[in-house]
């Protein structure tokens, strides 16, 4: 179960258009993730900019990274994404009279 503070931090991180694009690209990539270089090329952003945004996503556990030799691969954290979605919908329609 996700607490309000954690959910707010995740939403704040995803509230930046570039970070949202990065996260969506990684979700699209699935379980194989993407190398940082591939991600940079796909989004057409400078490496320093990507690094800055990845740091925020990693900090809030939305993305995790794995070094594979000389390649740094990034993966969407589906567990955190699922917890965030559950937090947002857990009381859906609970105040509805019907």
C-alpha cells in the first residue's frame, strides 16, 4: 500500500513532461528495459538532461538501473507504478450513492 506522501512524490516526478516521456518510453520497452544511449536517442535529448531526469525517477523508485558491462540499462518499476495506480483508484466511487 502506498502512502499519500510517496504517491505525491511520484506524481510530482511524473509531472515533468520530460520525465513522463522517459517513464512512458521505459514502460513501452517492457521487461528488457533500454540502454541509456537508446533512451537518449529515442527521446532526442542531451545526455546530461537525461541523466538529471533519470536521477529523479530513480530517487522515487519509478525507475531502476542495472549496469551490464559498460552499458547502463534502465527499467520502469512496474511494482511502484501498480502501487501508484492502486492508490489513485482505491476509493473510486466510494462516495457514490448508488
